[in-house]
């Protein structure tokens, strides 16, 4: 039987201490990134940007963007027009 499980953990390498540390956001209902696999991601400035993916447990596809701020260790869900609205603010 083939089993697929999605996770919401995030492993970050600290270059100054030369070690890995892991944050598991699955227990954090407020700031946790969604569980997913087969997503696209990149680092832009001080942000990890994640798009799309698949959530096996519910057999659903994601199309939204989420951003993890690497300096304050917090997830943000963003929409297409959020950048323009925040820039005008």
C-alpha cells in the first residue's frame, strides 16, 4: 500500500552556527504554513515564497501564495493584489 503524507515543517540552515534547526508549524493554527507537497518555492530577499502544491490528506490542489518572513519567523498568506494595496498604504 502506497502512503503519502504532507508536512508543514520548515528546516533552516544557520550559516553562522553551522547547523540546522527545524520549525514545525503544523501545531500553530495562527501562523502555520499549510501542509503541502509538489509546490514551487524560492528565496527573495528575506522571504521564502511558496506557491501551489498538493495536500494529500484532503486530495486538494493549492493555487495560493504564502510567504515566510525569515527574519521574524512568521507565515503570511497573500493574494494577487495584496502587494499593490500595501504599497499604497
